[in-house]
C-alpha cells in the first residue's frame, strides 16, 4: 500500500499541474500526474508520452 504522503504529492501534481520525479527500482520518471487511480498513477512525460506506474513500486517522489 502506498504511503499517504505519496498520494498527497501525486494529487498535488495532478491538481496544480506541477512536475514531479518518481523513483522506482533502477529508473527515474519525470512528468505531471494526469490521472491517479487506486493502484496506479499515470504521468504525462516531458515529451508528451503516457507512463503508468504501480503505486506500490514507487520508492520516492520529488516535486520540482
């Protein structure tokens, strides 16, 4: 289960259209949250592509 602080940061990115970095094992993803689902987050990356990440795989989030 994702930490409540992660959900809060993801929701803020979605509402405020603020860019974030999401750290998962062996990768870092940057973008703006476009959708937040109960078990996954959908990012719009800097080059306009969609990326879906399982919430339980997120290790850290940095707001930019």
